[in-house]
C-alpha cells in the first residue's frame, strides 16, 4: 500500500519518517524501533503514537513510501 509520509532528512541527508497517512488519518511516529537497508529500499520498523507497529519501506530513486506490515499494539512485538 503506497503512503504519503512526512519525513525528515538528518545531517546525513537520509530520510526518516515522522508521520504518515492512512487515507486521511495522520499517524505520528513515536519511535523508530529498527531500520535496515536492502539493495533497492530502506525499511523502518516504527511504533506510532497509537501504539501500533508498522514497517514502512522507502524507495530512494522514486521517493515512494509503502506500508509493508501492520501489527496492532495489543499484540506482542
């Protein structure tokens, strides 16, 4: 699922998600739990302010973001 993401480029210029939208609902990121890279994408495992976990994927060349996983906060990480 493609996402609209508000991001921040730190001192190294790498984009980090600060909030994203599911439909019209803005979901602020409370914490970046983990991050990793693959040859084509960067991934972020985040806990949103709603307590749920999400994995967001960023494609650098196209600047597109996608939601790749959702887990309700009441479930174990």
